[in-house]
């Protein structure tokens, strides 16, 4: 697959910003009026179980090891997960499933992700999403996805060690491929299915696909812990190290 050299040239040409600059811009973003209104409404009304919480209610930046070789891309913050806690995959069932799996494969120091100060640290992995605000019904519009895509591109510039990108769900899959196309990569037709693996020419990272660890998928058996383990085992093999 072509396009790696052109991406590398663009990366070198762009001025490298700091993580602090990028995360500050993400958190203060108000580009999508519908998402702004919804995230604030969720934070104001809250869920009964979390009435004592001060909800984050803002866009959510990425989280993890800034020297990671594994980048994990999800859909968006959950209404009462990351939109509440302010950290990706934290405080909801999706985060519980994902972090448990990352812990089993040595990418996390603990199997739980409950709040921003719970001591969770990621090793060689970084969590992000294609959309940074919680969307109604988990369905961001195409315009909202387009508005957010530059943040993922800028994270990738800073995450210079990434060798594998794991996308969780169809929207993350499509969003990541759209980003590659915007960067001039000649992306062929790729199909979305759990466990798919696509190798790109260096310096682009390999792409691995998984169903999203949402409650809808895990409770119906569409995604089981064993299925997620198979994906992470392959990633461990790709990265060339073992536990």
C-alpha cells in the first residue's frame, strides 16, 4: 500500500506541537453545536447512580503512554463514562472490558479504569477516539467526524513510535481510513470484520480491527473476552515482545 513516503514528508514539514497545546485545544473545542449541547445536557442532568459526581462534560483528550507502539482508536466518549470522568474508556462497561484485556496482555498496570485518579497507567499503549464529545445515540454525523479528525492526525504526529493501530468498531475503522486518505495515502478497498489485519508500507503502522467492546456487543456475545484476547495476542506478536 502506497503513501507512506508522502505522509513522512508532511510529518517532517509540520511544526511539532506539545501535548499540552494539543490537549488544551481539544478540551476547549466547541466546533460542533449539537455535541456541545448534548454533552452539557448529560453533565447537567446526570445519571441517578452518579448524582454526586461533578461530570467532566467537555471534549476528552487521549490517554496513555506517549511513547506507545500501540494506538487504540475508539468511537467517542460514553455519556456516563468518559464524558463523566474525563478520561478515555473510563467509568463504563466498554472501559472495563478493554482495560481488563489490556491488563491481561501487559499493556495496563491494573485491570480497572474507574476515574482519572485511580492509578491506571498504560504501558506501550495509547487510547483515543475519532470523536471527542459524546454524540446522541453514539451516532456522530459525518460533519462532526470530519471536524474531529484533525485531532487524531495531530496525536499521530506526536505518537512517533506507533507501529500498530487497533480500531474498535466500524466508525473508528472508517474514520482512521478517511484520515489516511486525507494524508495522501492510496488506501484500497478494505473490509471491516473482527480480527482483520492490514499491513501498510512503512512508515505507516499496521492496522488491526476489532468489534467495539460496548455493552451491546459484549452482552450479546458478538464480542467475547476470548475474541479480544486473540486480537491482542496478534498485536503482541506484531510488536515482537512477550509478557
